[in-house]
């Protein structure tokens, strides 16, 4: 994220990794820019949120933030995997003699996308039903 406050919060977290307020502010900033972010930013946001969830005292808000961050990360990962699959399919269509390696790669990618899709669907389903912790 190209944001001065995000840079400051990130630097603060490097100095004080236990600063959960800065961590959650950074994750909330990510939510505002989630649509335009590439895969590494949602991954980092999810990891930041999970660090808070791993602590002994957590709130329902923190759990929900981690859940939302996980969903966004998996959705972005799903997009990357689908793009990779489309590229492999394109290579297979362009080649007359398709190598076994490409076919195995295609099958693996289809399995990865199916798995991530099911994870995203389950997370969206659970997000649609508020849970009181």
C-alpha cells in the first residue's frame, strides 16, 4: 500500500511487534484498499490479523477482522491460481504435442482452484451468519 500512515505503522510494528492497535489499524487500512492490492498485501494482512487472534485475550471484532482478512486473501489467491491455470491451458492448446508435465500441472492447478473456491465459499457462508463469541 502506498500510504504514509501504512508505512509509519509498519515501521512501528517492526520496532514494537506486540503493538496490536497498530497491527489492527494496518489491517483495517488494507480493507479500504483491498480491491486494488496484489496478492502479497492481503497475505500480510491476514498474517497480521492472525497474530492478534493467536493472543490469549481476543475480542469478537478481532476474530471477525481475521476472518475477513482470510477471505480476501483466499479470493486474491484464487484469482492468481485461475490466471495461472488459464496460462497453462493456453500453452496446452498452442502445443500439438502436449507434454505430460503440462497435463500434470493443469490437473494440479484445477485441484488447487477447486480447493480454494470451496474455502472461500465456506468463509463467505460463515461471514453471512454473524457469530457471537
